[in-house]
C-alpha cells in the first residue's frame, strides 16, 4: 500500500490510495505472517475474573439447592426437559446477531451469569425478604421476584458496559446479551420447577413424569421466551444508551429498561395469583403474545436497519479512502459474505477462509464505529480505535481474495437486494 487510512485529529483521513491485490489465487497459507490472524486484545481481564468468581459462587449456591432436594431422578428429569428449549431460543438470538457476531466466550459468560449468578442472587434476596419482611408468597412472586431477578440479570449487561464497553454497539447487541442471560436464568429455574413437579406435593400435584411434562408444555413450549423477553427491555435500554447523543439518555435509558422489565415480569407473575387461571390466560393472549410479537418485529427491523446502516457507513468510509468501495457488498450482504468465504476456502484452503472472515469482521466493526462518528455519538477514543482497525485491514488485505477482482464493480449476483 502506498498510504494508510487513519482518523487523524478526530477526522477520518487518507494518505494515498490502496494498492489492490491482483485477481488470482491468494498466497499459500505459509506465506501469511505469523500472528496476523490473532485478534488484538481488548483487555477486560478484571471483568472476566469478576464474572468467573461470581459464577463459582453462584454454582455453589445452586448446587446446594439442587442437591438439597435429595431427588436425583427428579433432577435428571428437570435438566433434560429444561434443556430442550435452550438451543432453539439461543439460535433465534444468534440469528439476529449475524452482522457482527458477539464473541462466543462473552455469550457463554452471559448464559452462565443467568443460569448461576442471577438465579442464586435472586434466591438469596428473596429468602432475605421472607426472613426480614415476611412478605406474603403472592406479593413476593408478583413484586419481589421481578425486582430482584431483573436486577440480578441486568447487572451483567451493566458490568459489560462498564468494563467492555466496546463490545456493545447498539440495541441489537444489548438485546442479544439480555436474551442469552434470560435463557440461562430460565434454564436453571425450569430445572427447579420441573423437578418439583416430578416429585409432586400439596401445591404441585400428584407428581410423576406426567406432571413434569404438563408443566414443561406451559413453560418450555408456550412461554420459553418469557425471561428473555423481560430482560430484553434492559438490553434495549443499554443499547440505546450506547448510541444516544444526549448524555441524559445514557443514564436514563438503562433505568427505564429495567423498569419496563420489572413491570412486564410482575404482570406475568401476578396473573397467576390474581385472577386465577382466567387472568393468566388473558395476560398470556392479550399481553405476552403481543409483546413478544412486537419485540420480535422490532428485532427483525433493527437487524434489517443494521444492514442498511453498515452499507451506508462503509460506503462513506470508502469515499474517504479507508476501504475499497467495490468490496462493500461482499462485506455487508450476508449471502455474499458466505459466498466470499466459500470462494476463499475453495481457492486457498481453511486459512484463506479465516483471513476472509477476519477481514469481514474487522470491516464491519469499522462500519459500526464510523457510523457513530457520522451520527455525532462517537466515543472519546474513536480516533485511536479507527486507526487501529484500518491498520489491521491494511495488514489483512494482501491475503484476501474476493470472488470479483478488487477495484472492479462486482457483477450483479442473484442475492443482490436480499439480506
């Protein structure tokens, strides 16, 4: 390359133009410099340590709770049934997160936080409420549980925002982390409820596999999105705070998201105690289902809007010389991204595919950062981050091969116009 793009003095600049690699086979894998494919470290060691310690403590508490039931067969049934909806629900959130996939390690921590830390913290707080305030069971479930459970779940997103603020770029990122936390929480809670239904009791019915299966139909089939839905409001609030221009909203949006989560959760829990079965059914049909459909519709719209935003942002970056404009469709359009990775693998093997994947990921991250610059809500360190991203793109580019020769407009493909 004859020049390097950067964000000098807080403005995207370019000195010279990139020398585009010629069409043909990419360099053999051994020609790729050592360490090129290693992602730059983003810190966050303290965050990982704190969350890991909290998960160990939470695992200890929940292990005592589960083992204390002294019903291994019920525990096995509870785990097996509770695990069934986990995969499909998480897959739906990962589908939303395809433009800029979140780090698998952080998603695993989010699930573990919901399954171990949030459940243990909420349980301890609710037991403390029973011991100190002697709140009636109905009010504890309808009021105390939503306040404590949503607070415990939402704390992970706030910690992520504080220690790893670069990870959350907008509402979709907040929604994905909140959803995964909610899935983890529901998994452990379902183990307790389904195991209790299998054992049976005065308020749980006769017990057995039939009782556990009946409860699974309600919790695992008709309402598997309940906890992810509640916590999603917190994720939306945090995501909006990240991109908000007004400093007031950066503090107000997460709080309002928490309030909305508590209200939705309280309405759901309260319907089972106040109004009987009819109240629960009416709440499910006229509140939960419409809320879920609205949130799902918003998430799909946000995903579509994210694709348009990336196209606009990267085209602007290309106009400033930061990337080659002919590459933008192969960096943004999801079918084209997959096609380019297949092409790279076919012509250069697994290493070439990984180079393509890294190049696409880095370009998308640049697109998100550049969009915040265009919106006037760029973080304080955006110039240094932008320059680092452009340097990494510059280092990767000689080893990247797109299906069309670089510097030439791509031939219209069947997926053009699709997302």
